[in-house]
C-alpha cells in the first residue's frame, strides 16, 4: 500500500483503488454486494454522488452554511456531476455590497472569500488598494493608480540597489 509507484501504473492503481472504495461505499449505502455496486457505477457513474448528495443531505448542508453565510439564497444549493463545478457543491449568494441585489453562483469551498457579485468584487479590490495606498502615503490625499505606485516602488528599489 505504501510503496510509491510513479507513471501510468500509479494512475491505474489509484484509479482502481478509487473505483473500489466508491463501489464499497455504494454497496453499503444501497445494501447490495460490491460486485453489484461496481456494475451499477459502470452504468451510472453518478450513482454514488446521487446517494451521497441527495436533496436531504444538500438541504442540511445548506442550512448549516446559512448559519455562517446568511446571504446564501435559500434552496440554491446544488451538487454538480459535470461542468466547471464538477464534483463540487455550489450555492447562490446575494451580493453584500450596499444596495446591490445581484446573485452569483459560488462553489461552497469559496464561500469564505466571495461575498460580492463580480462587479463589486472588483470594486472592493480597488477600494482595498486605495486604502492601503492611503495608509502608506498619509500626507498625500490623492490616490494614484496602482500601476504607477508599483513603478515607483520599483524605481525606489533600483535606486537603493544602485
Ligand atoms: Zn454587487
């Protein structure tokens, strides 16, 4: 088990090990034999996902998440078996920017870092940069674009090292 194999052999071994554990889980969940579960997974690769992420499980997960992120749209949780969010759960969130009512689909694994729609995510990023700039330059009152300040920082560095 612990011997390390690289290359295509490792991939095959890992693949069959995953297949085996998936079949075992499905067999346990459905009360069928592992061989039956393997056949079922061959015919319907999503069979296990459909059991593990049944609507009841998803609803429970969503209400847990809504305790931490109350701006999750109720009833929006989904588990994806294909597409960009393959094997991930997503929810819709309402943008937390004051006055904005846009919703956005977010993978549940990204909830800790996304709370605005795409427009306001950019807006918030700019605001953070301006604030940082203001802190670094307390005497000047006009924020400059970030590119310029980067250039300036580079110039200062170059002058220092020259
Ligand atoms: Zn917004």
